[in-house]
C-alpha cells in the first residue's frame, strides 16, 4: 500500500499525508495529474494554495 505526501519547498512547512491505502498504480496516477503540482496546476484551489504557501507537489511513498 502507498500514500500520497504533499511536499512544500518552504522547509518550514511540514509534509502532509493527503491519501492512504492506495495501490502503486493509483498513487502513480494521482501524481501524474497536472493538478498535483504548483508548477502545473490550473484550478483555483491549487493556485490559491500556491499563493498562500509557495511551491508544492504531491509525491508517493510506500506505507510503513
């Protein structure tokens, strides 16, 4: 099982677990979506997040 982690460029902002219990294919699919990175998102929520906290992206890791 995998989980989605939101990473922030600003080192003062802790990483956030966004989703848990995903298969590898689901985690990779999530991270392939352009809306899961500040550099490629276009939706209002993602753009507002970027203005508020700076650059960010979603990654995945195997759950421990």
